[in-house]
């Protein structure tokens, strides 16, 4: 059996991300702010705003290159969610901020839980004489990279509203910790945080469309991250079985292990096919993109978890040590299931959407209509 998985998104971006990840895969602390220093934040920013004007496929090359080496960086949050949400603001407001993002003049990060889609937060906003007051708590925020501004979605007058807030106003997190897959997580408590009126960037239908586009992008790129890490895990597992010897022979000669790896390999190939199909659905601007992504995550999350558990078992005691790259890849696969909604969340939303469609066949889900805007 071949242990070679060609990249789904080959090219210069993949090569650059892969080389950077190889050079820093064992680094406890990364130098500086590599996501912004390498220019990846400009990928989805339109050329008119000083960016590259790239597509999600371009950003997927970066995600795949990093995941294949097990390096954890918040590329999805910083390079996809942030610019897509900023587009919800009027052009005269969004343009300067997008240019600042592309040129790394500011460090904007989403103040949102990694376990939820953008817009599914618990923050509340009320109007005040000087602007607005934000209250609420947000747990599980990615704080791997420094942030000069936080992009927050809060409920205002019964509808979502997008705020851009200086990090100094938000203050230090209530707690910091290392997540299972090696991210730097943080919990924030907002208790009467006053922000000026200019902090409000968007509301209404334009924001709903941006939230849907950012959610689709986050789900799609998380799938890319998962299949890339899964392929890398299989490669390392095959290498381990070929090199490790027991009873005088390589573990790779044991039939039961060969069958188990073959099962992992076939499921990984199927998972890659689902990702390719999801991108084709995006390119065709199909109205059922969100449903396609949710179904893909249901399937891929299950096969990824099975691959992670099998790889840990086949590595034996070594599989419990984080010094082994395969272990870190397995942790990444298990944690990826809970990013932007776990399997039960996706299933619940699918059942809810199916029930709504059955009750009103002529209606279409508003979350699917802006699917092509992420491109």
C-alpha cells in the first residue's frame, strides 16, 4: 500500500506553508506573528483593498500545508473569518480595515468560541449615551496570536450586530490555557464594556450574509485541515509499522494491522473526495452548500476519530507521548470534530432544516444563499 497522499491544493502557497511547518514543528514558541508576517491575511482581501484577491482554495493550500506537519496556527480564524465578516460593513468603513488587515497594520481576531459558528455567541449589546455597552461571556477563544482588536458579534435590539473593539477595552481574559490540540485558548468575561458608536460595523441582512459566508468558509477549511492531518497520520503510522519490529519481524507484516491500515486508507480517500465535492459545490454557487458541508463534517469527523484512535493503538505506548508527531496529529483530529459545531450540532441543524423544509417546501434556507460570496 502506498503511503503517499498527493496534496489536494498543491502550489506555491502549499509549499511555503509546508516548509514553514517543517521548520517549526518542534518549536514550543513560534517567532513573531507568522500568519501576518507571511502575508496570509491578505489572501481573501480584494485587490481593491490592498489584498491578493484570492479564493478559499488558495487559503486551503495554506491550511493543508500546516496541517500535514501538525503545526497549529489560527489561519481559518484570522485569514478567513475576519475578512469575510469585515465585508459586512459599508464599503467606506470596510475598505480601510481590510487594507490594514492585508498590510498587517492591525491584528484583528474573532472574539468567538472555536466550538461555535460565527454569530452563535452569547454577547449582548445595549445602547448608551456614548455608544454601546457589551455584556456576556465567551469561552474557548483562540488566543494563540496577539490581537490589537477583537471582532465580536452581539445581540442588539433582538438581532445580531458586528462590533470592532480595541483589545484594551476588552481587557485580559479571565483564564488562559492550552487546548487539547495545542492551541492557546482563553475565556473572556465582558461586564459593562463601553464602546463608542463607531465600533458598530454592521447589522441587518448584509451581516447575516457575511455570517453565513464566514460560517461556510470555516466549516470548509476545517474539513481541509482534518483530511490533511488524517493523511499525515496514516503516513506516520505506516512508517512506524514498517520500522517497528516484534518477534523478529516488522509490525507491517501482521495481517490484522495491514487490514486496519487499509481500512484507514480507504476512509481517508473517501474523506478527500467529500472535500473535493464540497469545493465543487462552492464553485457552482449551489444553494445547498451549508447542507453539503454539514453532511461532510458528519462523515469526516467520524472517520477521523476512528483513524486517530486506531493510530494511537498501533503506536502502542509511544502513542501516548506528545513527543510523537502521530500523537499530536491524532489529538488534532479528535479536537477538529468540535470546531464550529460537533457532530450532534450538525445533525440537529440538519434535522431542523429538514423539518422546516417539509413544513414549507417553497421556502429556502437563508444561510445557504450567500455561499458563493466567500469566493
